[in-house]
């Protein structure tokens, strides 16, 4: 401790900021972030109903990450190589003071948004949902506790401001950008600096898998896309019912202050020649993997900072160990083939690292900036199903590559040729500086409300406002709103785990007299006066009814806005997010008021494996209908023993069984007079086949109705 005390001349004033986590979920990718240098949720396997770790699509149960953390490695002025780690391999993940979790929070998580309608709206926001936090490796104790921080002798003196950016645009809803501003707060320089994301990428459907322990983690297939600097994973061997997806962590770029010139330079492998011309080592991205347990030499878990730094700085396989480039390429391809296929034989429990460097030198007080992205994608349709799990080809990665390119395009902003300079014609906003995250934008998403027709909860009415029509594209500077589209899913689409993408276009209205859209105008849905609702300040100018919805099934509705595009500028027509205002609707019977309607149960008889059921005994669903506004429901055996009981309150009931956790989302509307039962007893046991009795007591009038239903197994 005394030997390195001189490295920390600055006196860091620690606020007693509490440890915090939050979820980036503005798009269709949900990522948990923290203010202590790590990402993801290590408890996701054992607690799948909690917040997502890195879930795509949202509410699908398909997770892509156990945990990830920032690593910073460098040679200090005393000659010691040290690596500060935001996360390391630990089955339980983060805990205050745990070895390997070497950053402590300096600030709370702060949210801001560029969307005027959100509570976190700020003119300083970069994206639709920013999270900001600062953490550092200089604390002696976990803030607010007497728990000692691990490895004080290994400190660099690093303070990190993390910024995450996410949008709900259709071309941006599958990535979250992770930006790190790293400051040397010691009084000594750092040399040969590497920055990395450590990651335990694991792609599994946590709702449908029966695997636990090591069997949950060993089905992974892994790889690296050289041209995109992307480490990725997929579910290569899991037997569970799920959609097939990729999850990736991608290096996008960095900005570094060159001490020789005092200028900030773009730091990226495509700038290798420029760095070598100035006498520096060429920037490179160095993907590494090692086994969770076991393994030898380069494939074993690194246990000290010297080995960790070597992993960051040295490729595997190492070209220096081969006599010819051809021999190296053969060995490298064999290595990546093993990564791709180990999961098919339940040996795919690999831990990964995606480092970039070497940044030649970071002086005291200097800040450099490193940017990654978490990206997810579906495999194309031809690679879905059980046979498609093990496939990893350029064709199966086509959507992933597209999504990564959009993440890079978003990061690039005005830097169209990706060289880090503001070249002629690139200054879109005319402020004389290179701005990132300047992208063409579709119109803002309209505010949507869904109501059931009075007295008929199988007829849904969609209302939306005019928010979209005043949108200005930041690239063209024009108000180019064109029209609206309505999407709707069909019964059973929720079982596939991707109900949003399954929703199909059912109607469109757009401006007349141009080359975009149907040119059919808005008369069919426009209201002469806005519709308003108690407690809702929004004025709704459009109305669209949807008839003949089937009781008990889930439907997803969303309304998007799209712009005209600009053919001369090469801009296609952009459409707003399908996730921003998506609403899930469950048709059925409204709550019975006054003289009660006859209550009932459906399906009756109930057969195990009903059309809307999940694949487990805890994801079954039987519906009671025509319930009073407030009612007590009891279910009995023929012998009169109570099997289960619950209270229904139409004003607050939104589904309280596992089925809704697995196959629905929080943004749902139920009809009021229905309540789902999971066919589990009060003790949580599945009921046997046979005849059951029930009573429904109206808690307002005291009236009791009774009935019976049959369970067939």
C-alpha cells in the first residue's frame, strides 16, 4: 500500500453514493447497467422473472449475458503491470468488496432522455434513454460501508464516466452503446494501456430451459467478426423451445490525446498505418476466450494482473509462434471452429474478453474515450428451429452484421468515412466540429391509447395523437411527416417469444399528392374533435376500431409514424419504433356490474397443453369470465377440499400467474371481467385430472354463483 501511495496525488472526494442498477429498455433490447463498472444480471438463470440481463427481444426470455465488466490494463510508472477489473469469473456475480470487482461508485445512476414526453427529458440527452454514472478504482472502502475494496496495491488511479445510449428507432432498437470516458487521476503516467470488456456471453431462453448449473452455461457457440470487431455468442446446443439469436459485444471506436501533439486522435485499427508512421504501435482489437473451469496455459482462467494484462495484449493463437502466415491461419481457423462447435457437445462454457490497445501513454489529468456496443439479432428465418441452433455462417450472421453496422453508423455520426476527421461535406449541423450520434430520424412515435368498446370487450378501439406530425429530421432539417401504420399480432404469436416482430401491417394512411405511400389521406380515421379521457391530458385525433377479437388470447397493437424520405439525398423513408407504444390487449368479458352475469370458465373441459399454454406445468392458463368488479373465487375438489382461492379486482388486475411473466409484458390491458388461474394448488402443486367445483362471491352484493369444470390430462 505504501509503495504505491505516491501514484495518487489527487485527493478524491468520495460521495456516499449507493450502489445502483438500472435497465436500458427504450428499444427492443434490455440491458442491466450499474454504477460500479459492470453490466448484466448474474442471477438471471435463477430469477428469470426479474429485470433483464441482456434480453432480446424484450419479454421473450431470450437472454444473452450472465455478466460483463470494464477492464483497464497498463504499466504504471513503478514498472508494475496492473489491470483494474469491473467483473471477473464468479458464479454469484457482483457483491460489495468481492475480489475482482475493483471499481466503486462515485455517483448515482442518472437518467436523461431526448424524448420530450418522458420524465427524464433533457436538452443535454444524446439518445432516447441515456444513463450516466461515475466510478473509480481509488476508494479504500465500498462507499457508505466499512467493507474494504479489493487489491489496493493494484490501483491505477482511474476515474470512469460511463454513458449508455439507446434509441427506439427501428434501425437502433437492437443495440445499446456503452461509452467510457477514462481519466488518469493519479500523478503518474500510464503506458501501453489496454481497455476491454470482459464478458460471460450466454444465449439461452431462461423461461423455457430446464438446464441448471453447468448445463445452463455449456451450450454456447462463440466467434469473432474481424471486419466489425465483434465478439459474439449463440445458443449452439440448448434443447429448449426458443427463437435463435445472436448476442455480441462490439468495439466501435476510441478518442485519445496524443501527448506528442496535444491533439485528440481517433483510435481504431483502421488508423493503424497513421499510428505506425508516427512511431506508435498499431491499434488492434484482440479477442480472447478461456474456459470457465479447467483448461491449461492460454485457455485457463487468468488469476493475477500479469496474466490478465498478457491476455489483453497478446493474441491467441499468437502469430509470433508460427513459422509462416499459412500455418497461423490454419491454427486460427481450427481454434474458432472449436469455439463455434463446443456448445453442440455441451463443452461451450467459455469466458470472453474484447480488448483494444495499446494506447501509447495517458498522462495525469488526461481523459480518453472508448466506445463499445451491446448488439443482438435474430438468426434469419431459415436458421430458426432446433436444426438452426448449431449453424454459424455468414448467412446466419447476416442480421447481426446489419445491426452492428447500424450501431457503428450511429456512433460515427457525421464521420461518414470513419476516419475520425471532419471532412468537407460532413458538417451536417454546421457547427464546425465532428459530432457523433447525428443520424437521420423518423418522426416521433405517436401517443397511443387502447380502450375496449363499452359493453363489448372483444372490440378494441385504438386512439393516437398528432405528436409525430411536428417532427423535424436532424439531418435534412425538414418536417417530413408522411403517415401512420397500424400493426397487429395474431392469436398464438406470443408463444414464439417474438410477438412484436410477428405483428403484421393491418392499415396505413398517408399524405396525398407525393411519391411515398398509398396517398389515401386520413379521412377514415381522423376525428373532427379530439377524444379525451379522465386523468389523461393527451388529445387523441385519430380513432381506429378492431373487431372480432377472440376472448382469452393476447393481441399486440402498435401505431408507427413514417416520413417521406428524400430520394435526392439518398435517404429512404424512415419509420418510428414499433416498441415505443406497443400495447398488449386481452379481449374477453367486461366486469359485471349490478345484476351479475352468469360466471363461467374456459376452456372447459381444459386439456393439458391448451393452445395458449406454455411448455411447463407452471405456464398453464384457465380463465374465469363474467366476474363481478370485485369477487372472491374458490376452487374445490368434489370432496369439498379447497384447491385454491383468490380475490379478483377489475381495477387492479393485470395477470398474476407465471404465464404473463413468460409470454406477456407490463404494457397490457385486460377486459376487467376475467381472471386467469394457473391450475396450481395453494401449495404450488399441479392439479390432477378430474371434475372441479368453484364458487364466485360478488364482494359488493354478497351474491354467490357456482359452477364446475373438467381437467383432462
